[in-house]
């Protein structure tokens, strides 16, 4: 199975993005997927997209622009309000990416 490459974005690119990245990676592994994550702030996303092959962006801060890969707002995964919706959207998106 293909390992998913995911960018996790928060305002500073450190604490919150690391928390979300870890939770996303664990959730995906619990559902039979392999994921690699990298943490970034919104200003770093363009250079990451240009320099690598990424499948998905999860973010808690607004992104600078629209991207050609799926993006999912992860605030609900962080706060717990809307967590089920985030999980549902994440798993549906990953299923699409890997099929």
C-alpha cells in the first residue's frame, strides 16, 4: 500500500501541527493506512508542494491559496468540536487518494 505524504499546517508550524500530525498518522494507521507527515506554517506550504510529492494537507490555520491536492480543515480534530466530521472527511479523502 502506498504511504500517504501529508502536510500538517498551523500558524507557527510547530506545536499544533505536530499534535494534529500525530493524531492523523495514528488514526490512519488504525484504519490500515501508512502515513508520513511533515509540519509547516502556511508560508512554508508552497515550497513543500514544489519540492515534494504530497497527497493531502490538514490545517488549523488558513492556507495562503488553493492547492491542487485535497485540503481538510482540522480545527475540529484539535478542539473535539466537529471531530467526527473531520475523521469522516479524512477517511473518505484518503480512500479516494488510494483507490
